[in-house]
């Protein structure tokens, strides 16, 4: 039963919530102030109603309402993030908090409104800047910020700290959709020509990237035991990653379907064989300084390759040779587009890319599939060609005129 006590112009409502783990009585209190226009009798009646509502909230667990968003978010990192997020995702979320905490971190969770979140997200989309380059933020980055806020507040709902997630009414501005930058066939041929004289490590890395479409983390996670030289098969079983907090670490693949095996032509396997021999010679030269990780792509001492090394090497190579630089992931896009243009069925393309569902593939490469379907329609029309030919139509017209 709630206890009500009048204190000046307000009412203090006190509810017993049972015992804590040490056997001590736990109480929750709330202060309610009546509208000045209310009569004493109306105020007393409303105070009783507020007491019933507050007691009901306490019994349901909606009582931890004084927690600020930043405090809750840090609790979410400890109680949920560390246990359920990939380390790279966890680190990214931590980076996002640097913008979010100054904006809404001081607001109590139960007072945080959809309007306040909307203002922050809209401002981020319009005026947000990359902290390193100063360039406008991409819509994807804005979505990451919004998702972080929503995840924390969804956690608050599950923990019965608030009734609903205010993010459900927030709209992320659409922004300008950026067209994927994909290397053309001629540009890839030029890249192949250039890497002919490049260090074997990078030559192998980029040629295998083009022929496999593997993600960067999957490439760096490859080990020699994953390479079956007898059957020309390479298997993806793990990824290699790096964060400031954990350093280098081996992680699972992005999805379960990302674990896959693919067959490769002899030229790729021969290149891998040559690189293996060169790496073994490097290990002998390094002696006790060599770190045996079994990785295909390593530093000069055998340690896992730093994730940005291939990116920076390709960027400099493109700059020196007047070749467009679209980043490493663009090579994966080239691989996917090449399969689609070759009329490979969508299920096979999806499996080759290691996507968790076919819908992921069709969503990312919708435009490429639409173009392939248009070519298929033209092809079937050309094959069937049931309509009158041009020369037949012209001949018919001449006969009509003559008659």
C-alpha cells in the first residue's frame, strides 16, 4: 500500500518494494505537485490516483527511472555488449558514444523523448562531420548512431525500466544514395598487369581477392591448412581482426554461411604455391624471430597482417599508376557483378559471397540483377522472334502499293 504525505505544495508518495538481497526493506519514492488551479479536495483525489499508478509501476518494475542515458549505455556495454557483440562491433559502438553522450547522455532515460532523439539524428545527418577528415557523415554512419541509441533503449524496455522505446517514432533522413564504385574489367586487367612486378605477398593477395570475392577479414584469416592443393579448393573458416583494446585476434566469420569452400583455377593455386615457398624461405631467414601463425598473409616476421596494410598498399599503387582507387571492398563488388553478368544464378552468387540469405544478395546487387534480367528478356525475344521481319513487312507494303 502506498503511503502519501503532504509536504508544502507537493505530495510525497512512498511504496514498499519488498526486501533486497541483504534482507533490508526497499522503498521507492515519488514527488507529485498538483496544478495550482486545483482545489484542495481535487488535489487530494489526484494524489491518491497518482499513488495507485506509482504503486502499480513499482510492482511491474518500472521504477529505475532516474538513470541517465550515459549511465544506462555503459551498463548495456557491460551486461549485454561484451557478451553478445563481436569485438569489432563493440569497439565501433564505443566510438559512436563519443558523439552521443554529449548530446543526450545527461538526459534521464524516462525523460528522453522521440523529439530529442530526432533532433540529434537530423542534426547529425545535416551537420555531422568525420572527426578525422572533416567530411560530412555518410547515411550509414548516421544509421549506426541511431541503432546504438535504439539498442540501449530496447534494453531498457526489456529490463522494465521504461514502457516503450522512443526511437520507434524517429525517422532517419534518407540522404543521398551513393552509387557503388566498382572496378571495370579493363581496370582489373590493368591491376593484374601492374601487380606482375609487385611483391609476391601483395600480388597473391589481390589476385586471390579478384578470383574469390572474399571479405578482407576472411582473406587475412586464411591459413595454409585451409588450402587443399590436391583439389584446388580453399576454405573460409575464420576471420582476422584488430582492435586497440584486444590487439590481433581471430574471430568467427560474419555469418554461419560465410564458412564456405570454393574451387579455383590452376593459375591461382600455382601462385599460392609460389608464395608458400617464398614465405617458408622468409621464415628460415628470420629464424627465432619468426612467429608461426600459419596465416597466408602476414607481416615480415610471420605475425598476422594489420587489417589496413592491403588497403594502404593498393591506394599507393593506384596513385602511382593512375588507376582509380575504390577501396578493397570494391574488388568484392567486381567479383559479384562479374558472376551476375555471366548469368550465374542468384543462389550460387549468394553462396559464393557467403551471404546469410539470398535476399541480402539481391538487395545489395539489385541493379546488376535488373540489368541481367533485361538482357535475358532481349535474348529470349531475339531467339523466338515470332513477329514479322523487317524485310517481310517492307515487301508487304510494296505489294499493297502495286495493287
